[in-house]
């Protein structure tokens, strides 16, 4: 069981890395950092299309990552 959980953890970790790298950057430079925070705070631009799908998949895989990490710690004891 431990080997299965560790294998799933490795697959989920690689998937998270790929998902984060596929997501486009918000803005570049200092002005982008300031305006990007304001847009996120006030919800001026909502993610649509592929960005929204990547964002949701990242959340799902992050939750899976935490669950599998706890499972590995539990089975390791």
C-alpha cells in the first residue's frame, strides 16, 4: 500500500509542476505586480477558457498532493 501511495504522490507532484509551468504569467515588471494585485483584489479580470481549467486542475492536484502526503506519513509510521 505504501508503494502505491508513494507512486501516486510522485505522479501528482509531476502533474502539479507541469500545470504551474503551463499557466501564463499575469504581468511582467514592477507595474505589472502592482496592477496585478489590484485586479485580483477587485476581480476586474476573471480567468476564462484554458486559464480557468488550468487553475481548477491545479487546485484539485494540490488537494490530492496534501492528502497523499498525509497518507504517506501515516503509512510510514
